[in-house]
C-alpha cells in the first residue's frame, strides 16, 4: 500500500505536467530512481504514465533501462523498439537499440542503425566501436581501417587506436605492419597486456618463439591473474616440447578452477615426461573420465601404468585404444575400397589397385585380391601379378573359408593353374633360346 501511494505521489505531478502541454517533461524523479536502483518502482511508474500517454518514447526508454536490470533482455528490448518507433530520429534511442541487436547477434539489424549514427557523428567512439566490430566480423577490414585512421589522425598518441589498427593488419595477414603498430602501442603503454598478447602471437607466427615467450612472461608479471597469458605461454612451451615448463603453467591454470581436458592431459604428459608416473596418472585419469575417446590420454595411461608395474591397468588402456580405433580403421578400409571402385569405373586401373591395397591395410577384404587379380589378368595383361593375387586370394580362402560357391572357387583355381602353366612354359622357351 505504501509503495502504491509513493508511486502516485511521484506520478501525479508528471501527469499534470504532461496535461499542461509543456513541451519537455521533467522526468528527473524517475532518473533519480534509476540511479538509486529502484528498478521495480521505475517500471511501475512508467506503466502508469503509459496508461494515459502510450506514445511517450522517453518513458519507454526509461522503462527499458529499468527492465535491463531486473528481467531477461526481451522486455527491455521491446521498450527500446517502441521508443525508436515513436521517435525514429533520436540518436540515444537508436544507439541503445543498435546495441541490443548487437548483443543478440543480429548484426544485419544493428549495422544500418550504427552506420546512420556514425554518418552523423564520425568522431563518436562508441558508434565507431560497434560498427567496426561488425565490419571485422564480416571481414570488411578496410572499412574498419578507414574508421580507425580517422581517429588516429585526431590522436596519434592513443595506444588503443594503434591496437585496433594493428589488429586489422593482423587479420589481413600483414604481420610486419602489425608488429610495428603493436610495438608503437607498447612504447606508449608498456603495461598494455592486450598488445603483449597479440604481439606474442605475431612473433610466434613468424618463428620468433623466444621473443613471444618473453612478451608473455612480461605480461604475466604485469597481471599474474590473467589465465589467458598462462595458457598462451604453456601452449608455446608445449609446442617446443618443453613439457616441464608448460607443466608449471598448466598446474596454475588447473588450480584456478579451469578443468579443461586439454590442460589436464598436458599436465599428465608433463609429469610423464618428467618421470613422475604416479602424478601423471592422477591427471590423466581425470582427463580420461571427461573424454575417454582421446587415444593419446589412453596411451599415456597404458605407458605409465606399465612403469608402475600395474600391468592389468596398462593392458586395459591399450585394449581401449584398440577398441576406439577399430571403427575408424574399418571406416577407412570401406572408404578406400569405395574410392577404388570409383577409380576402376573411371579406367584409372593402377590408382584403383593402389586404393584396393590401401583398403586391405586397414581391414583385409579377400574380394579385393580377386578384383586386383582380374584387373591384372583381363585389363592390364600382367600375368605374373595376376598369378600373385590369385594365389593370395586362394590362400586366404583356404585359411578363412570365405562366402564363395564351390564352383566359383574351382573356376579361379583353373584360371590360376592355367596362367601358372603358361608362365612356366614361357620361361622354358626363353631359356631354350
């Protein structure tokens, strides 16, 4: 009851002001409530005003600001939509609506609003920030670059603008220019961690790993709580097989609460390479429980359990690798066999034979020997190779008794014997000559 009376005390003067025909209403009391965080009271007040003044864009705007703090985004966004619909030329309303679209990932709706705002005020950094972000996502790098250059001409000592231009060059693959820009940025602000990260990436990409590591170490000294710096340094050290150095960083990352499988696995591998199998198993088991399909984790578990003389567990993880890879090898075999059929149909016989043989490497398929033998016999006229593959087919059938009719096997044997006899006669003839 007290709340309703208080709202009426606030709203009655506002409604009277509107009714008096004043050109610009005073909504300072609502603004004070917003500043004080009385968001529910703001919403109730705005609703009462809108009940008698449904085309009041200022009230929709303020109600949207209140909703942003108490409810999911949809209600506040609807309020901003209405404020723009009523007052389409209001820059403040258009900008907050553009940000709403941006935050929802609706770049196509946000971009024209931001372009319009930016065309009115080309030195408004807030407009430029969102517009260039969209351009960068669309890979329209030159459009972003032109906007950043306009700001740089006004303030050439602004390290943030140098960072932005450097990032455009990075995305365009212009690494030398990007390196120069980030170094200039660091000369203006040596504690610019963002520049240190991007510069380290550029040096690593241009094979200057030691310099990249030095920059990341400098960044960690500036901000030891920035886990991204540790992740980057750990990954670089790991890529150089400095697994002990990487281990120290991965342990700090894990202690921070980040239990990503990759970090657990690399911590386990670090301990494994440092001849600490018990510690290795501890982290590898956690990684395995999170993702049992990672063959590398199982391999290191098998290896470390063997070192610990726990042979049952070692065998378990090696069997798990076999079970994990078996479907893959079967799929590879089937794919190579299908490729071979396509190549044969295209009269690319030698390539087809190579694919059939590759298929058999992954999963032996006795029919492949028969197909290869036929190709050498009937198409390529290479009897020695035909004899060889007929022999492989017959040997495999004798061993495994494949699903073939007796008549079919007998016909293969006859052809094999004929070719073999003819080959022997040919050799005798050559010797007599």
